[in-house]
C-alpha cells in the first residue's frame, strides 16, 4: 500500500509540491471542452488547503515545443480562483528566483499554480538537475497525476526520488477502482481503442491482447493497422514508423486466437475540401481522409460489445469534436452504456465524448487516464506509482 496524503502529518506551513494532470481537452481556439480532470483534482487540493499547507501545483498541458501561449495554464488558474476557498496565485515560471520569492510570500493554505512544466524540455527528459531545483523549493511531494503516471518525467517521477512523498486521493481512487479490472477481468473482455496517440499506445496493444478476448480498433489508430493488413487508406492518418509493428501485432493475435476487429467503412472527406459534406465509403482511395467509422463498423463493433462482460474503452473513434464526425464515437458510447458489461472509459477526450453524448452515469468506471489506464490494465502498476514510498505498517 502506498503512502497517501492522509498519512502525512503536521502539514501546517509545509510547502507541498503537488503534481496533477490538468491536461484538459481544448478546441482549436483554446476553449476548455471538459473540466473533469480539474474537478477530480480538487479533493486533494482542498485537503491540503484545510491542513494549512502551502500548495504549489504543477501540471502539463498538451505537448508544447517550448513556450506556446495556447498551452499556458493561466486559464486554469482563473478556474481555480473560482473553485477554491483560498488565494490562488500563478507563476509564469516553474523554477528560478521569482518562483522562490512567490513561494516565500505565500500564507499557509494559499495555492500557487506554476506554468506548464512541459515548457521546459527538462521535464520530459526527466532531468535530475531540473528536478533538484524544483525539489529545493518544497518539503513534500504529492503525486495525484494518474493520467500521466506512465511517464517517467521530472515532476512525475524524479521528484519522488528526491523528496518525502505520497499519492493523492485521485491516484488512490484510480488504483483501487482499476485493480479489480486487472486482477479479475470479467470475460469476454473487449477492449476498444481509438484516438490519435498512435505511437504511444500501439506498443500497449500487444499486451492488451493477452488480457482481452477481442480488440476493436477505430479512430486514427485504425489506419496504421489497415495499411498493415494491406488496405489502401487514402490520405488518412498513418503512423508510418509503426506499420511493421502493427503487422506483428496482427500476426500475434492470429497465433493467440484473439480477434482484432478493424473498421469496414468510414466517414470521409476529400483532402482540401474541409468545408464540404462528408460521405461514407468502404474503400479509402486517392485523396480521401477518414475522420470517423461508418455505419457498418458501428454495427460490427456494437455486436462485439453486446457479447462482452467487461469493456475497456480509450480513444474516440473519430474526430468527435466536429459534429460531422461524432456519430461513431457517440454510438459506441451508447452501445457500451446499453450493454450489460462492466464498463470502463479512460482518457481526457474519451471521457469528454462520453459526457457530451450524455452517458456519463451509465459507465461503471470513468478514469482520468488514457494511456495511463491502458498501461495500468496491461501491467497492474505504473512507474510513477511504484516510486512512491510504501505506507508504514503499524
Ligand atoms: P484520449 O484523450 O481519450 O486518450 P487521444 O488523445 O488519444 O484520446 O485522441 C483524441 C483525439 O483523437 C481527438 O482529438 C479526436 O479528434 C482524434 N481522432 C480520433 N479519430 C480521428 C480520425 N479518424 N482522424 C482525426 N482525428 C481523430
Ligand atoms: C493524457 O492526456 O493521456 C495525459 O495527460 C498524458 O499526456 P501525454 O500523452 O501527452 O503524456
Ligand atoms: Mg487526449
């Protein structure tokens, strides 16, 4: 059992460095589409405020290359100012004299949100000197960022090696909810994968095959697999570097007798005709780009879901933010919601889609993690959780 914030005593006046995952889905104009991850982080933040700690919050947002104004956490600071019963400050730096001064001027129970940690390349490089600079500003490290607990970064992993530490309430809740699904998956167990983060998630598929009975692959993820199966995909998104890997996955699935189900029709546009009406096609040729799964695929996937006793879903099945391409995602959300299966959905965008479609209450488990949830299901643990101290047994 990992140490949790509840096990930390005498927090009054202590500087707690709290890592959360505020990587919320946003539209192209930077508008927040879903605030689940912010809301789910509040219990730990509020608890630390009540304990009169000085709460220094860190998060990433997106995958910026250096500073990008649209990836600033400032809009989230404004939201926290409305939601928290205390003074909330914002720092446009993560390290340096100015931040140190800001922390010194905090009263007990105040909150300081630091700017996007990924504006520094040291974050993803897990740079120890960067982590040491951050660690020197605080007394205790609390990790509540389940969504990014599969990444060994400076503020998710290195800080735990440098400081006394604990997990937060969200991390604790996610671990206890997901561990049942890992230890005793109800069978048949169907995994639905979509989304755009192909290079990161494709590597998990091989392991997921071992624990599941069938894998339904849609969204942008599907086209790398369709190419690997010998189909033309027009100009749809393909991760060229992973086509060979996808082919290996298909071969392994066959040898294990596990089913991988790929889309058989698609909702497409012709390249360069973004404003035009989309059309359904079974073949993807020339300049066609697939943005959603088509009606036959929806039926095929829904039938698989009907037979399942447990369903895990991560990654929208199309570009669901655009009303022309949301049907596949929304219909699959409905199929899962209507099924008798124990249903788990994870991922910033997938959860946002489920809420948008109105099925939030019909899912058994809504996880804040996308890649993290898949990895947790696959291996029963995550590096940023493993690195946290064990609870002292009395
Ligand atoms: P999650 O946040 O649930 O883990 P991802 O971040 O991997 O999911 O993927 C979400 C994104 O995938 C959404 O922005 C959605 O528009 C995009 N997407 C899904 N299918 C397609 C597609 N066929 N073409 C383009 N984008 C897609
Ligand atoms: C997520 O949205 O899955 C997490 O915040 C992790 O983001 P990342 O895939 O960019 O590391
Ligand atoms: Mg996402």
